[in-house]
C-alpha cells in the first residue's frame, strides 16, 4: 500500500493559526488604507487636460522653436501668429510636466506604501506570534495538568493568576473539577476500604466458629447448633450490610421511580415496623400530610433509617420527636432525639459512609444509616441536613420537593 498518499500533513497549532489570522487581518487593513490614501491623493491632484492647439503647436514647431519664442517674447513687433503658437506650446509644456509629476507622485506613493506595508506586516506577524504565545500559556498549563491527572495524582492545580477573563474562568473551573474528582476518588477508596473491613468482621466470626468446632475431635450436637447460630447471625449481618451497600449504590446512580408518596404515612409505617422503638425511647409525633413524588421503597428506607438512628444513638429513657410539614413547594421530615453531645464541626461527617463518631459506636450499626438518608434525599432532588441540639443529640431534617399537580 502506498503510504505517500496518506502522509500526515503538518499540524497547524493554534498559535500558528492565530498568528496567521492576526497577520492576515493586519495586511487586509493595510491594503484598504493604502487604497483609500491612493484614491484620495489621485482625486486631489490636478488632472491636466490637453490644450486645443497643442497638436498644431507640435506640428509647426521647428527645432529652434524655443529660441525663436524667446526672441519674439521681447519684440513688440513680433508676428502675432508666432506669439500665439509660442503661448500654446508653453501651455502644452506645463500640462505635460504636471502630468508627469502627478504620475511620478502616485507611483512613488504606491511603491513606498506597499513596501512599508510588507515590512510592518512582518513585524506584526512577529508581534502576533509573541502575543499568541502569551495568551495561550494558560491553555498549555491546563493541558499539562490534564495530562498529568490520574487517579493517583490529582493534587496538582493550575492556580492561574491574573485578570478574571475567560481563560482564568476556564482554569478555575478545571481546578474545581479536579477538586471534585479528588474527593470522589478519595471517597471511593475510603468506601471500598471500609466496606472490606465491615465485611471482614462477619467472615472472621464465621471462620472462628467453624474452626473452634472442627478443632474438637467429637463436637457435640449443642456445639454444632451453637456454631450454626453464630454462622447464621454472621450471615445475616453480612446480608444486611450488602443490602445497605446496594441501596447506597442504587441511590447514588439516581435510579428512582416516581409515584405519589406521603411522608406522614411513610414514617407511620416505619414506626409500626419498629416495635422496639417505644421500649427504648419515648416517641412524640406531629404528622401532617406531606405529599411528594418518589420511590416508596427508598423513602420507607429513609424513614426507617432516621428512626433507627434516633433510637439507636440515644440515652436511656431518652425521647424522639418526629414531625412532617409542608412549606410551599417543599415538604420536610424532621427527626430529633436526645443523646450524647456531638461537636457541631463534626456533624457533616455523619453523612459519610462508614463514618461513626467516638461517642456513637458499639451499637451494632454499620455507619451507613445517615449516608443512605442523604443519598436517597439527593436522588429525589432534595437534601438532608443535621444540626446539634442544645441539650445533646441531633436534629435531622430531610427536605424534598412537594407533589405538583
């Protein structure tokens, strides 16, 4: 196959194209200026017209006609016809001189103007090359940062300084994108590490229970039953964790159905499905209709997680307050509880997967409850926020769009 026909053409960089564009525009403007100047000068210079008797003067004039006219000019008795011819010849000479001078002036103007334009265009091309390089320098920095970016190296930033123009806005947007990517990658790595750690616990329990029984020469029936119960509990623990992870993954992708759901009904179902809640905390409800559109299963999971979190992280004999409300185009579900004092600066950490505070551990939870709540709220175009109660505990509010007609 003949590769010569498919030879790669030289690549014109943006800098070269900008320089050619600058030079072409400058040359075009210069040509227009030269044409306008030439036309104005040609229109203002006198354009001589040939005299009526110029041809006759040329035909009758002898070689010494100038000397004869010089003698006749000082002689009052000179032939009037000769004097007339001498005047006609003089006028013809003046016209021919003016014509020659006009043509020479226009020719020199055109020659000098085109030469100057060529030199200045070359200088403009050099200046355009330099200016284009300076203008494109931020683009090169962004390109270098994008080329060096990877999941292992996302700390570099363009950090462009200077005026707040389009290139500065592009660089800042690129830096913001790198910040989001870095946060996403770090969160993913942390999520995978935490998920592996959480799944390792039930697997270790199962293996330990099996190894203890198998290490005995003749395990009894009771020991085998105990081993089976331990393994089953560990399997249930792992299954619950996997279901929580699948729910979190589903909501993070935004895969939700849309039907009419009343948050008041959802929280009532969650209370009915948790019979142990009244035994560990006093429930106070203030439920008003709060219709929204969303996935009923996911919203039930949201309400169940909020209730479980309020009951699980409470103090003995504590209380839980649950309320729903509608405010214009938004509906809200608020769950308050008593409990240990939480630092206000660390409340946001509770919405991160597998994140538990020191005073909120040792209760059998996975650290995914509020993370799933926040993910479900975002998937339904809402948000979940938490705040510290003055006497201890938290106040978590989920805000969702109200149902529209």
